[in-house]
C-alpha cells in the first residue's frame, strides 16, 4: 500500500511543478493577484475542524482554491499504446506553445517549487526549461502504466500593466467560468458578466472573477447585472470583492458590444494565465480520456474480469464506464445507468468514440435500480414501474400480420434486458407500430435512450456506485458558502438509498466499490475545458467514512476488502456530534487502512476523493 503511494509521489516529484499554498502577491497594488479565500458556513467549518483539526483544514481550504499542478490522461490500450500517445501529446503541446502569444513567462520562485531531483528550488524557469524533464510522463504504479501525466505550472506572476492613473481594461467572469479557466479553458461569451468601457476586439484585458456574496436576505448571489460597465473605481460593483481574484490576461476576440450581443463563441483568448494547464479538447478522441487520477484508481480497484456482468450506477459521462470495459478487454457486459436522458447519450458517445461494444446504457434512477415483482395468477406486476408481464399463452393476438408474442420477444431483444421481460401493453403497441412504419428519427443509432425498469436482485458480479455528493473536493473551488450541515446530511441519506439498491443487486461473492465522485459536463461558458474538470467529489466524512459505517452496521454480510492499487491515504477514525445532537459515526480502529482517502492538500495534489471496496458474503447469513 505504502509502496504504491511512494511510487506515485516519486513520479510526480520527478516530473512536475508542485503548487505551494502560500499567498500570492503578484502586484504592488495588492489588488491584481490571485489569492482567494473560501468562505464556509460557520457550522460546516466547525464540523470540518472537528474532523481534520484547524491546521489541516486550513491547508485543505487553500488547496481547494488551486487546480492540481498536473493533468492525468487515461490511454485506451484497445486502440493505441501509452508510448504512441506520449509522442503525439508532446508534439501537440509543442505546437500549442509555439503558436501562443506568450514567449518566456517566468515563474515566481516564492509561489512554486520544482522538486525534481537535481534542480534548484529558487530558479526562474522558462517554458523551454520546464520541458527538460518532458511535459508528459508515464505513471509508475504497477497496473497503471496506461495512465499519463501532463505537467502544468503556476501560480505565475502576471503583469496586467497597472498604473495608478491608468488601470487595465477588465473582463469580469462568472465563478464557474473562472474555475474552468483555471483548468485550461478559454472565456466563452456566456461566462462574461461585466466589461470595461471601450473594449475592442484585440485588446489585452485583465480577467477577474465574480464570486457569490451574501445578500441582505441571507441568500448568496453575484449582485451585478450582466453587461455592467467596469471602471476600476471604488464605486464599481464588485470593486473590493474581486480584489485578489484575477486569474490571468487575455486578448478579446470580440468588442464589448459583440460580447453582450452574440449568444456564444470565445470572448477572451486566455494566453497568459495564473495557472497553465494544457487543454485537450477534441484531441486524440477515442485514444485518450482526461480523467482525475483517483477516478482511474476507482475503476482499477473494482477489478472487473472478462465475461462478468458489471453495473455502473450514476455512470455519466462515461469515464469509469469505459475504463471498466477496457479493463475487461471489452469482453463481458457493462450496464451503465443514469437518470438523465442527455447524460446517457454522453455515455453512448464515449463508448462509440472508444470503439467499445460491451457497454449497454439505460435511463434509470439509481435509487430505484431493483425491480420488485409480485406474482399473481395471470400476470406479474413490477412494483417499481407498474408494468405488466402477460403470460405467453395470452400473447396470441395479431395486428398487421405481426403476432403479439413476436413483438414481445422483439421488444425484449431491443431492450437488451432478457433478465427482466416486464413490458407494458403500451410498449408492445408502440413496438408494433414501429415494425409497421419503420424506425423514426429518434430510433436511429446514437440518438435513442432505453429506459430500464430495474434489475433482478443478485444479477451482477460487481457494482460501482459512484454516488452524487456535495462536491466539496472539487478543484479549483471558489465558493462553498451555500453548503450547510443539513445539506451535507441530506447528501449522505441519498447515498445510503443508492447503496441499499447496490447491495441487493450484487450476487453473494461479488464486489461493491463505493466512491464519491460523479462527473458532469462543462457548462457552455467553458466548453473547451478539460473534460473531467467538473468531477464532483467531497471531503465530507459523513458522505465517506459515515457511509462505510452505515454499510457495515446495516449489512453484516458486507466486509471491507483490500484495494489494489493503494494510492490514497487512510480514512478518518472516530465520531462527531453535530449541533442538533446527532452523532455521526465514522471508521473504527483497524478499518482506516482498508479505504482510500485522497486529500487535496497532500503531496499527491489530487481532488478530494474517497474509495471503499466491499466484499459481499452470504446474504442468507
């Protein structure tokens, strides 16, 4: 376990610039810098102080406001090799940097340090010097040689051209847009909130962030109308609030009038950012998938085998789903479900790009994943969906030359759900019409989403439950004020409902892997950001260790299993009494080394993340 962590640390230290958590003072005015401070709900802050201690929680809060200093890329070994992708990425990065407007941008030696062996800490480096160890390297952990790391850098000193009588022209962007920019995105039109007067196409502008502020009614909001003119005066909206929240400099692609007139497109080309991370939008599609390292580890920990039947609950946008299928050599069945129609389409798109045939997708709420059947004399009723299964002897009517039993069997085949042939009469009639009239536009390949009504108990060998969470481990994270102790608890209750379903669906002798990380797509104002940027994850013990405690206490046939590879650190042992008197139980001594907790403030420099692996024993006991 420790060996895997040491190997990863050695790999990162040899190849990357790591970020320090010291305050960044980038301008004599002390205004044009990037030094954000997370503002927590007082009760939430007190809760985390009890869990982590004051010093540790302070480091976590600071680390959350910074992006990781590297990006991890999962290679699709069914289409290519890690070495081939490394060469392609190096060439892509070289072309990107040669074509950029920046030439030699040095790094403030107080703000980041090169910990690679043989290199002094306090030496300013140009891009060429940064590449002496190579911009891309291979993960050294056994079993993860298909993972590549791409080096980033920052925080950088940005000269915005400030003068007391001539402040720089400025563009103010939304907080979500800024979080994407910090991970390598451009500024898109929908993300712009306000702009200085007389901004023309081709102007150099400073880009700052509007972070939500508390209002008089106690609600959080931006409090500035889109299209407001910025004048860099104390009377300006958000003049003081955006101090210390300047994320870089760019070139406007549109005039001020154009920015607030057109519906989309790039508003600012970010060519001088505080943090520099390559963007891989539409690069090597099907060959690579940009994914946070802990997410890759979670799929590896599941250890899927050829020929098995795997369920990926809350699977969108398909990162772990495709990883599972690849680990199985695309031999077996990977059932991916999500309750959103569009997210299921995302999974289909990823699977198609990577050429994977073993993935079957369904629209399904993970809290209703088990179909409950009540038998009667002439029909079976699916309690979860109120659909009927008609006895075969009653399926004898015909319509238009097609027998109902043939339609029934065709429907089952189309649903790819032979394990649950519970089709409503309406569905049968719809399929009869479809066979007469031919497939419509919505039934064409790539645009159809099948709805599942649930699955039989004990019908999967392994289940990955990647549960929705509070996203308090997201990096970079600039706003957490709306989260309360009550909302944190509600997340945990929701996750328990999903776990209850997962436990029923796994056969005895099977495996459940639980993690708190659900990916979502980028909003339109950060369309070219690295795909896995919005990987939701959490540092909340109630959603991590608290869920493990619930699982072990509720289901005596579950036991924590060893994880391979073991990259993250140990879990949190203990308990915590909340303000309303509720006592939250976490891990007990001896259990902490059987889970993986990824701390955003640790030298691994990852998002906040958690993985637990359960072995399912005999349910009869």
